[in-house]
C-alpha cells in the first residue's frame, strides 16, 4: 500500500518550490507518478452596463500576467523535478470561480494531493478556499503546507488527532503509508467538550493504536480532554512540544450555499497551522 499518484497544486509561484520539494520526497519513497497542476485563470470579458466599458488593454494585461505566472511555475517544476521520477505537467485554463472546481476535479484521481495554505496577506484568483475545497470535495487525502517556512522533513515525527469519529478514522488510514515509515507516531485521543455541552465519546485510542501496530507503526497514545482551550490550540501546542513535522487529522464541516462551515478545530488548524497537515474528510 502506498501513494502511486501524487498531484501537486501549483498556483503560487513563490511557494511552488516548497510544494514540489515535499511532493518529490514523498513520490521518491513510493515510486509515485507526479502531476504538476496549474490552473490559469481565464479573464472574463464582460461589461456591467453599456455605459461602463473596461478597456480591452486592461483585460489583456491581466491575462498576460496570469500566462507569465504559469510559465514561471512551469519552469520551477521542470527545474526541481528529478529525472528519475515519472512526472507530467498540466496547464489548464478556467475562468473565475471555476478555477477551484477545476483543481478539485483533477485531484479526485490522485492518491495524495499536496497544496499550500492560503497566505492572508497575498492571495490570487482561485486561491481563496482552494485547500478547503480540496479537503471537502476531492475525496482524497490532502497534505497542506503552511504558507511560510521550509519543511525539509515531513512525516518522521507525526502527531495524529483522534476522537473516534469517521473523519479522524479516514485521515489516519489515509496517512498509513507515511505512518509506516515514521520514526515516531503519537496518537492524541481528543475528547473535548462537544458543541452541545457534553463530553465527546468515541472508540478509545488504544484500539486504533493496536490496529496501527499490526501494520508496523511505532505508535504511542495520549488522552486529553480540553476545556480551557480549544482542541485546535491543543493540537498545535502538542505538535510544538514534541517537535512534530506532520499533523494528521480529520476535517469536520458541511456545505452551506457553496461555503463551508467548519468545526472549530478544523477551522483553527486551517488558519493557524505551523507544520504540514494531512487532512481527510
């Protein structure tokens, strides 16, 4: 069992090298086929009213910028991709809101998707919400890299969140190829107070740990009930304390008119992650 197709979502030229580097290391471990995907936003030519006309030159300049970004990212992909890996470059054009949808469609047939966290200070068309949509809609495990920092090692020291619910089950088993190669896996059985005021319940972490150990995973379990701080903060604190280079967790949320309403921990980690996070829904 392993990842045989790894898709890299390469939309930001400034972070493309980091995403490629992470994807290449994983692909080498599993002999995976690597897909570099860049969706070029297609400028929409329209006029709000007959009285309000936007100069064609403005649209053309914007499209040239997107095309130049695509070529820049392609050059980075070609430069960073080692010759001993089988890889392919995909450049796809999509307009406006279809950008994220197109990325999700291509991700659906990958074993693992690698993407970046949105930098709140500098976004681009199609960026906002892409990581969230990949997690919620692709049906694939998504490895999200923080928007800042270098991550030379991913998956040697792993913290996995567990609360006995379906999403956390899916995430842990989606991460199993990485967990089997990790030097250390800590399973944090988290039963925070539920949103309804009661304490959460779930299958004890020891049951999951026993299953993982049968796969050769070196796993330790801890149990925490968070009341003073949210589970998201607790996960980040534990990750920092143990020097984790990867977090694994389920993504909790539901769709509401094309927007996702995430659970508190999921929302917090998506916004404040400090290490790479593998999420599944």
